[in-house]
């Protein structure tokens, strides 16, 4: 079954950085636009950042512009989300999505003040 596998979450201090990874399982990620989502507790998933095929273009939610950077390495079948200047409000679960695959388990980020 085609799915994404998220990793890289954990604990960070306010102002710190983390890099999340989204690896494809069962399919080739390079064929698709990939989007990172967050899912705050009790709220729906909201898109944060997306990257098109070959990294031709990227798009960011206003809340993460200038702090987060999405990149892809198609040789590793992986998309990354570099998260800088993390804030407590960034504490939540993160998921990556493609139109072809099932949702993964996500990865949790906790930012302490």
C-alpha cells in the first residue's frame, strides 16, 4: 500500500529547530506535489507548506513563512520540512500528504517555552 512515513519530531526549545522527514513507502514520491499539514488537538488538518514536482515551486502558510522551509530529495524518495525559530504554538502533530498515498501516522513536535 502506498503511504508516507513521517519522522523527525520531538522536543525543541522555543527558538530552536527541527527537521521533519516524509519518506514514501510503496511508490515514487517524485511524481507528486507533497504537502505538510499540522493537526492541532481538536482541530482539522491545515496545510503548512507544499512543494511541486522537482521542487519547481513551493508555497507556505502565512504562519510559517520565513521560518519553515520545504525541500525534496527525489534520490532518497523523501521530502523535508526544516522548522526554524520554533514557538510553543507550533506544538502539534505533523503529517505529509500526496494525492496518491494514504495518510501516515504523523510525527509529533513539542516546543517548550
